[in-house]
């Protein structure tokens, strides 16, 4: 299995460091709002990575953090006039529901920052003790980047030619500013009720220290793999390395992987352009979770992804083509031509997660199964779907109809029986908006996922 290591900027052979288990940390959401499709591009990439690791027969211990205390969550909670925990719970619950909608496998641990304040305080104390961190006059504690010789190795920064010496109190700051960053932030009036007691006074952790403390607690001082969006590479991941390695004297992470940005219709996603979408926005427009997943994963993770409604339309057609073939697939010994497509699929996913090439192998399988017969191909489809996570199986290759869709179908059947065609059409549209197609036949309604 080859992957691009952001630390070395090279393709490298990947394998677990020990015991056949990959210890993997993935940067999760800051739970101040509903996650948008740009966020889910990263989570879908990380899901594919996890599935490919499992596809190769290794176990995974994945930790995905929930950032529930930072500048944004505090501002949101205080503006809403509610406790921080109550404010963030809404978005935590929504995040887990969205993961389920996109068929993203669960991590083994989802640590919330507010549950790990003692670990963060202990890590800051160790950095102060080692002389690489210092307390400022206002009670905040900063990491001194000049006292960590390896600073800049992930982002490949020419350290001597950067502006240094400034202090960065905010959780996010100008990427050109290589300055000392806050490990512990002294309490301010704008923080309201949010704060914890520490050796340096009341305050709260900086964003960067959260991930270092939680990853090492659950995965050890050195672990296999750390991932995230390219926007997290600097300063966040660079600062994680500095904190962890300055504290332990050991390498922090063996392999770093980052996915590229998502654009919508060729433009950067923004509310002002009207192209900012949460997953819920797309579901309300009638697109299904697996159609959205199809678009999110069908580009190389290191290439920019252009998310467009035409891509969703293409995904709908492609999935219908796959479904029609899988419906005819049977168990049994796979023919040699089908195993050849599985070999091509395996080679693609093990070549730095080349999912577009993997899809090409899948559609070659569909093409030949349609021309030669799908006998014995079911197991090949199932094996490919261990990575893709979007093919429906079961009786006839069809998905079981959810209770809420069945209720609409029953209402529509009654409307048709009463010759209430307007109501029948309305219910048909409601069913379509939920991602299901209904067709009328002599034997009654036939519903299938769009």
C-alpha cells in the first residue's frame, strides 16, 4: 500500500508500526455549527483511507476529536445565551447523524476537548518545565517556536525568512505569521462562564494543544498516521508536532496525509456566493446520502474536488447502473474476467487511494457482467464495496424501504384508490425528495432508491 507522506513529500510504502494495528488520528469537527460539504470531503477521504487499511487485512484504532471549546464555540454559546455543553451538543448530535447518512465508518474513540482538560494542563506543564513554553504577563502560556529546532518541517517552512517573535493568542492566525502560539489562554470577560483552573490561573486550552494531548492519550506518544484537510497542515498540525515532540523527545507521527480543498461549481464555497451547503441542505434538495458520498469520494484526495449539481446527477445515473447490475449478480465462483477487475481495483486503491481508477475497474466489471452475465460476481461487488461503501445489497440487490417512505407509499396507494391524482402526485414528489423513485405497475407500486 503506497501513500503520499506530507512530512517527506514522497510516496512511501505504508504498514503498521506494530501488532498489525494502525493507530490513526483524524481531525474532527469544531462543533459550533453544522458541518458543510467541504468538511465532509475530508471525512469521506479519511473513511476511504480507513476502509483501504481494513481492505488490506489490518486492524484500525481511529481517534477523531470533537473540538467543543475554542474561540468559535465560546462566541456561539455566549451569543445564544446557553451553556457551552448545551450549545455544542446540538452540533455533535448532527455530526454523528451526518456520518451515518454518508455511511462513514465509526471511529473507535471520539474524545471531546472539554473532557480532557487535565491531560492538556499536564502537557502544558511539561512544556513549561522543559523551557520551551513561558507564561506571559496576562496569565496565558505560549510555546516558543524558536526553542524547538524542528519547527516548520511539516509545512517545509524556510524558518529564517519568516516573521517571528509575534504572539498568536487566537486559535487561528495568519499563515504567514510564524509566531509563538497559545497553549493556555488566560480567562477574559468575553469568555463568560467558560474556564478552568490551572497552575497559571483560570483559563482554557488553545486549540492546538487539544489534539496533541488527546491523540497521545489514546494512541501513544508515537503513532502511525495523522490526517486532515490541507488547511490544517499549517499552523495546526505543525504546532501539534512541536508540542508533542518537545514534550516527549520522540517522533510524533510516522505518516501524515492531507486532502485538497473542495470547491462548488469551480468557486470557493462561501455564503456570500450562495454556494455554501451543509449535508442537510443537499438532502432537502432531494439528493441521497450515497449520491453525495459518490461525488465526495470520486476524485483523488490530493486533487481539488469540484462539487456541482451536475456531478450529483451523474452520480444518480451511475448508481442506478450499478444497482441494476448488482440486482442480477449471484453467489458462486467468480469468473476469471471478474477477478481481473478486482485485481485492478485492488491495485488502484493501494496506489495512494486512487479511487477514480478504482471506479473505472468497477464499471468495467459492470460492463462485462451486463454482456457476459452476472453469475458469480456478487462476491466481487461486495469486496469492492468494502472500500467504496455505496453499493446496495440484499434481496434482489435492493435496499429495504424505510418505515417513513413506506408510510408515504401507503398514503399514495390510498390516494390513487380514491382517484385523488393531485394528492398522488404530491406524495410521489415527496417520496422523490426523500431520494426514492416510485413506479406504478399492474401489481402495485414499486419503490427504489434514486
